[in-house]
C-alpha cells in the first residue's frame, strides 16, 4: 500500500507565500506614499506594474484587447488615478480598517481604468452623439472657420506648430534617456494615452513635415508627392496630429 501524499502541493504553498510577501511590500509602499514619502512612488509603480498588466490583459473591452499597447494604456490610467489629487485614492485605501484584500481592490481600479480607456477610443466616440468642434483642429488653421482661442490664424498656426515641435523634441530626448519607460513617463506627465508618445518618438519628423505642409495650405496629394509618402500615410498623419492635440489640450 503506497504512502498517503500531502494534499497540499508545495509549489502552491510557495506561490501563496510569495504573493503574501509581495502584498506586504506593496502595502508598505502604499502607506509610505500616503504618509508623504516622495521616494516611495517610483518603487510602488515598479512593484505594481506586473500585476496591473496581467489584470489589464484580461479586461473585456472588445477589439481594443487586440492592440499591443492596450494593457499599458490601461496601466497608465491606473497610475494616473493613484497619483491624482495628491494620491487621494491611496490615502483613502490606507485609511480603511480593516484593510481590503489588495488584489481585489486593484482589480476594481484596473476595471474602471479600462472602461475609461474604452470610452476614449475613437470607435467608442463614433458610436455616441456628435461631439462639438474645438479650435484645436487643423481645419480651423487652414481656413477662415471661426473658432475660439488665439485671435488670428497666424497665431494659431505658430502655437500648434511650436507645441508639436516641442513635444517631438521632448519625446525624443526622454526616449534617449529612458528607453521605453519614456512612453509611460510622458503619458502620465501630459495626461495623454501612451500611444501618442510612441508616435511622437517613432513618427516625430513625419508629424512635423506633414504639419508644416498642411499649414502652408498644400493638398494631401501634393504633400504625399513632396514627402514621398502615400496619400493614406498623409491622411493618417494628419489624423494622428489632431488626436494628439485633442488629447493634450482639449477640455471636455
């Protein structure tokens, strides 16, 4: 007759112990952030990111799940929530007695952030009522269309071109210094989706070349020929620039 086996798999026990240790470390960082320790925030981001990415990949957000950047876009919004109003959400969490189950609380924050991300997506916006036009639109910079904001078309053009040029330069510098971490860093600082920062890094020169040509009043066909792009590439670049400006500056 064989010896009875232990019903508890040692690997399960080890995994559970690791999770407890990790949760204890995260709680310590959360409480340090809540108490005002400025050095704890970067460590908290590093500790939370792997679990948050895993939670984000399982969110039921339709076709957006297929995008490579979606998990990090969601995690960026989680970090933004936790950082908002001097870490108000973290302070509220740490004040709860008894404290909640940490991972359950994190899943709720991830789910809410995923919903925010879904609502910001163009596919979602097209399914809602029409949104009002805003002055940050390339159409208002190449016509006489009236729009609130700077008092003249030249002022608007200079503002938009200067802003995009500064963002391209800043994104390139941060990428050289931080690598891929620059995408999350600037997304948090500028409060824009991470994909916009990635485009600034990978397509910055193209953004500026197309933007200058558009502001000169040239057609998409002319721009495509002069820059050796397809007309579709020009149209997408214009759209990406407008989405960037909308995300960075438009007020709902």
